[in-house]
């Protein structure tokens, strides 16, 4: 079964890191992905740029509304995601606990769902 592990942390903590601390965290994430890949659990993922680069789009009554920044003000910001293959939620949580930024913020783990077949 597929599980999405959404990585959240406070960007201010990241911005307060030294360049070495930031690079060390990135290298730790790379090693984590390599391990998950070797074990057959990593299906895909990607880190995201900081929220000051985000643009939010909404469509209301056929009109496209665009605003700078993320949709909601939160204490933690979405930093990236890992798509994991796990036999069940317990295994997905165990795998997600090894994602390095979990020490700085939180990892939200949710089962992925498949869309129904296209109806003709």
C-alpha cells in the first residue's frame, strides 16, 4: 500500500542553521532516501523551496484567484514529501520515523487512494 509522508518544519529553524548544519541535514536526507530505496520502500519524493516562493491558486465561480504565499498561516510549513510503499500503517509510521526532519518538525502520514477507473 502507498503512504504519503508529508514533511513539516518551522522554516525559521532552518533559516537559523549554519550552512554546515543545513548541508549535513541534506546529506542525512539523501542517505535516508538511499536506504529506503534499497529496502524497496521509497517510491518518490521531493523537497520544496521555502514558502516565500509559493503561489496559491483558487477558482471561484469560474474566476482564477492567485495570491503569493501558502494558503494558511501555520506554525510549521510543508517542506517536502516522501511516497512510501508499506504493508500497513504501522510499517509506514516506522519508516517515516527515520525521515531526518522529523527531529525538527513533524511527519504527517496518510494512505494514498487510487482514483476510480475513467468512466466512458
